C-alpha cells in the first residue's frame, strides 16, 4: 500500500532535487525526518552534478519580435563592414538618435513600429565604439519577454567583439552582476536585477556608461525604473554639495508618455524628463512626413457587446451566494464584530459587478483583522469558516463577471479548479461540506445542460473570420483579455469552436511569469516556444494578458482585439500598436461602459501628444532648471521621509509581535524569529515550525528568482478545531545558498501585538510597523546548527575588491 501511495503522491506534485551534500546537512535531515516533505518526492543526485540555466543561442533563430520599423522592400538592411554591422537609419530615425549620439540624456518618443529598438541599437554601437575604455551598457526592460527580445536584437546587430548577455530574476546568476560586469559589455536585464545588485552586492551605478530604459514611461512613483533613477539622482547631487560627473548617460524609449491628472499633461511630460534626468525630448519634427509614410497606423473600430440573459446556472450561482451571505452574517453576529456586521448591512445587490468584488475583499480583510476573543475555540472556528465563505463569494463573483464573455463550461472549469483544493480536504466543517455540495449541484447542472450560444462569442468569431481568416494564411491576431483565467477560458473555446476556420487558428494562451503554472502563469521557455509558433504561423491567434501589451512586436500581426479589456491611454496606444501589418486593424469588443472609457483614453492620448510637442519647443535652459528644482525637491522630501522612517524603525524595533495564520489562528510565528533576505523575503528561523504538525511542503516546479530557488508551497497544518487541519497556503519554501527556509506570504497572516490585530496585503506596509532584521551569518549558524564551521555569505567573492 505504501508504494501505491508514493506513486499517487508523485503524480500530483513535482519533486525536490537535492545534492548529497544538502541531504547531509542537519537542517535538511530535520525537515525530512519530521515529514515536512514527503520522502517519495525527494530525488537525491550526485553532488558534482550541476543544474544550469542555459541561455539561448539565438544567432540562427528568427528575430520574431522587436520594435523594428515596418518591413517593406525598401527598409535599410544592416550591412557588414570589416565584420561590424552598420545599421542604416532612415532620416527620421537619425533625427531621433541625434541628441543621444551627442552623449546627452534624452527621452526618445516615437510611435510603435517606428524602429526605436533600431535607433537604440545604433546608439549603443556608436557608444561602445567611441568609449573603448570601461564601456558598459545596461539595457533595461520590465518583463522577461522584453529582455529576451532586446537581447536577441542586440546580439544580432552588435559585432562579436562586444559581449552581450541578459539577466532576469529567473536566472541563476541574477545576483552576480558585480562579477559578470568584468566580462561583458552589454547587459540586458530587468530593472529589479540591477536594483538588487546595487543594494545587496556593492555594485556601483557608475560602472555603467550608458543605461537605456525601454518603455520608459513607467519611470513614475514606486515603479522599479523610478527607484533606480532615484539612486542615480542621489549620486548626481551627492548630498547637494558634491555633484558627480561620472554618471551613466540616460536614454529612454517610449511610444507615449501618458499623464497623471493631478499634474496635467504638460506637467506629466516634464515630470518624466525630471525623473529620468533627461532634459532633451527627442521627437520627429523635421522628418515627420517620412515617419507618417513609413509607420502603419491601424484602423480602429468599436463594437458593443451585450449582457447575456441569465439562465438556470446563473440563478444557481446567485442562490449559492445568497446562502453564503446569510451564513457569514450569522457568524458576524456570533463574533460580535461591528465591522463585519456593517459590511453585511450593505451587500451590493448586483453580484456580477466589480463593486461586489471590492466588497468581498473588504469582507475578508475585516475577518482577518478580527481581534475580540479570537483565541476562543468558537471564534477560531468562525474565523476559519468565514474566511472560506469570503473566498467562495469572490470565486462566484468572478464567474458571474465572465458570464457574458465565455461559455458556461469554461466558467465551470474556473470554478472547479478553484474549489478543487477544498474538495480534496479530508477535514472540513459541516457548513463547508454543505457549501461544497451546493457547488457540486451547480457543476452537475452545467454538465447535464446544453451550452447556450453566447452571442458575444459569435461576435468574436465573426470578427476573426472577417479580419483574420479571410485575409490569408499570413495573418496573425492577438486578443487581449483582463485575467489569466479568462485567457485560459477563451483559448479553450477558440480551439473547440464549431467553426472549423476558427479551430484552425490553433490559438495559444500567452501570460506572464509572475504566477505559478496552476494559476495560469508561464515559464520563460513556454513563452519563447509560443512566440516562435506564433511567428512561424503554427499558431495564428494569441490570447494574452497585459504582459503582451508592450513590446510584443510581430510584423505579421494584422489584427488586435481587446475583448472587454482596456487600460489607460498608454496601454491603448500600446495594444493597438501590436497590429503591425499595413492595413492592420485594432478592434475593441466590449460592454458599453468599457467602450466609453476607451473613447476617453483616445481623447487623453491626443492631449498628451499635444503636450509632448509643446514641451519639445521649450527652451532647454528652462527644462534643465525645472529638472534641477524637481530633483532637489524630491531629495529634500526623501530626507524628511527617511527621518520619519528612522523614527518608526526605532519604535518598531521595540514592538513585540506574533504572526498567526489568518485562517485557523493556530499556527504562530514569533516576530523575533523572522529575518529578511535581500530586504525582500521574510523567512522564519523557528526550527519548531519545521514538522508536519505545523506545516507541510508541497513541491512545485523550481523557479529561480533573485538568486534564490523557490521549490514548494508551504501549507498550514494548524487546527481550527481538534482534528480539523487548516490547509491554507502560507508562503514558499526556498533555498538560499543550499539552505531551506520558510518564506512567509504577508497576506496569509494576521499580525498581533498586545490587543491589536491587523492584516497587510504587502510586506512593504507591514515593515513600516513591525521591524525585521536582515539575516546574518550568526543567524544561519544557529539555524542550521553548524557550530564554528564557517558559512560563506551569498555574494562573498574571492576575486578581490571592485575598486578601480
């Protein structure tokens, strides 16, 4: 029987791969001995075997996505002179590159498809050729697909004498930039990789002579680009008294700058220039006629979708939600929780709206923040059940929100996946069992029934036939949707549609890497393969989330459909720019309220374009003074904020707190046992937690991030009542320098200090109240019980200092 159990477990979960050396470490022995990980899921390999992240050798692969200009017979091609490619630029591209080639900080603003990547590559090449000593270029892109895109372009067009590499958080060497910088000339990476290396490894920003910011309109507020430029500004002003002259040149690339209403259009443009320390705004003025003749502008259409008439399944969901609301209202009365009772007094009537979704989120927060007698067994059970109810309400609400856009069976697929973890639980309350029985009745009803033809899907199919199928085999389409779940549902429908021409498109889903596979996330390798299939024509339609809105430039794409999904004026410009072919079309298929918002986006885009042209005419001395004033004000405000933060840190250092599982309130972590890794990952060092009475680790596919190895989900084994296991996911199991740690998810815990109980969505907010020290060598020694044996800290180097 044991072997059958082992086989069934190994089919459900991934395996953990350990070296012999790791297996012999006391901390791993402890974890395995106390059944935190099922032994059948552990694979021990020879210690000399190495797992490497292999970077692509792309020299012979197609360049299937880049912001190159529109392909036609007269596009200037790269010529080779003495082995060095010469990127011949059009006249308008030379105009865009002019200021950057003079070594000046500039933002290059030009439409999607105008060849900004070609311009940037030319700028980089000229920069490298003119700076033979200490030449180092950082090309920053916000997403993994974009880093791969720009890496391929630079690798293709820069001569072999210049070494190009790319690094993302998923790379094994993501925290080794300080060592790698001696061996490469151009680094294509995400901004947080550079930021983490600057903060954690002693790398200096001045090591780079040029930094290119792709999609630089994201240099605002707390975006990674802006955090990076804040470090630049601190170096530039040197505490105001010591200006620095050896900072890297800054070049930004964008198709649209966008604006914040509080600053107005022109103020937003000037703010972005100040954030990037770029007084020169490079736009096309003299060669505008050539730009307009070359860059295709897709035709745009709007078509309103209609609300689908509710059927029996829809009504069953409403009934289930009514029962859940009554149950949680009863628990709120029993817990005597005023906040919960107030929320239950104002339940939104329309259960298929975002307003209801927001209400359900507030409901869960109120449950998490419940304090009065929360340690009583009755209240602990009510908290656990109420948490489950709020999750069920959120899931049903999402199903209703997608009801107008997909077929019932796809809505059911989402719900089944959501409820699966609850259905697999052996320990559940009688209430939870009833709620799950209600869902099972809904599931059977949908399976027995006939899927009604959704009129909105018919509109989508007709659009695809008219603008994609009927335009020949060389056409491609990207369909943008709001969520990963909707992307999965729509892809499923496209591939089983009763119209053969639609099925023949062989649609694929394209989503980001920041979610796990079971939540619709993708690995970089998955993304790479799908884009290759799309370019080659094996797949003619992509159903994509926002990860594809920027930079996914495939010349064959002649149709973009936004399926009841829009963003702001910038994303409107970006998404329609994905339609790259001459005669391309961008279509919004959406409900009336979404169409109205998109019309407003178009008006805002016109306003920001006008403001951009106006700023380009302002005297450069005026812009420089504005930038100086803005940066000094930011530094002054930052200094004041740092003083306040220092006071809070001193106060929080003396605050004793505990973290409890927000669902069962039984599992507890003492604040003094928490440490941070890189200031970002909060890990628990309490060895007593590492047994199957407290937590279990469910192995997942390994994900590399910031030099760490994430290899499993941590599941709570606390009991809401005797014999009933909680089962909430509390965080991740990670390996840091081969040592396993339990990294906590902030939103899965409540923080308790004295009589106060509170919940935070993000660690950033929690750390303003509760101070956690950075992990030290001494902490590691105590944790793994290695005595006096030296533990080498990650980032230590035998290569000597980095001073020049």
